[in-house]
C-alpha cells in the first residue's frame, strides 16, 4: 500500500453517484476499522449509526435544514452514511463493560493485572470527569481518532468520503433517538463513489508546506 500517495490524493467528495453502492464485504472492512480504532486507555467512548437505504439516509438528512442545506444531497446520494457519536457520560458501567471484555479477550495474566488496568483507566476517566471537567471534549478527541482511521481506510479501499460537521446536532439526536441511548452526534461521514459533478475531484490538493507544519529537534 502506498500510504503517502493515498494521503496526497484523497479528497472531500462534494457529489456522489447515487447509482453506485459500496459492496457489503467492503463496507464490513470499514466497520472493522471503526471497532479497532485506538482510543486513550482503550476507553472506546463511541457509537456509530449507519444508514444504507433511503429511509435511513432521509432521517439523517433532516438535520440539514436551514443553513446546512448544502449537505442534504451529499447524505441522500451517498451509498452509506455514518453518524459518529460519543457517549453523553463516561460512566462507570461503560468502563466496567470494557474491563470485562478485555478479560474475556484474554488480556490479563492475573487478577492483579486486571485490577491494575481498571485503576489506570479510572484514574484518567476521573481526571477528565472531575478534575478537568472536560469529559465530553476528551471523548470527542477519541472519536476523531476513529474518524481519521475511517477516512484513510476508505481512501485505501477506493471509497470516496465526505466528512461533515455541518448539521443540526440537536435535530439529528432527536431524529435518531440518541438521547434515550445516552449518545450525542458529533460528525457525519458520507461514503460512496464520486459523480461527475464532484468539482473537488478536479481541483489540485492544497496544504501548507512541510516546513510550516513540521519541525525537527
């Protein structure tokens, strides 16, 4: 895999070909990327809501009313749309569920190792929940690790993507029943294959020069 070529050539798709669908086996690989993405102390504070039919995409598109209307067609014409969410609270039951899954997966050589992992993760969770009081922002940082993994993985599989923060999160949360599930939407990924109307595909990619963003000690 030529990872630097992929990074240099992927772009934010502005128009999708509504007649083309991502094959199920290919999309399953993207789901794997999301599940196995890294997060601080393996906190996994995320949930991903996926729509791949007209009804599901229409529910998501309700959040593009008013000033966000420019994103409506991207959602409706994409093959798949993923609403990336975080938990409203980083609560103890979630941390306990992670610990038990790690135990089930054989990560602990002894009860002491399990207790040590729980102590470490709880320390960082409490740091953000109680001392810094920025648990929501901390969880969103972890979500964006998964989101970046998704975008790069999609490009590696020749799937086009459009990341979107331009939507009414409150409307979307209600449309998807997220509050009742202890979740809130943060960012959307529309995925599929570009159409001939995707003007961004024809534009040269532009980034600041390396010396402006990279320093060496």
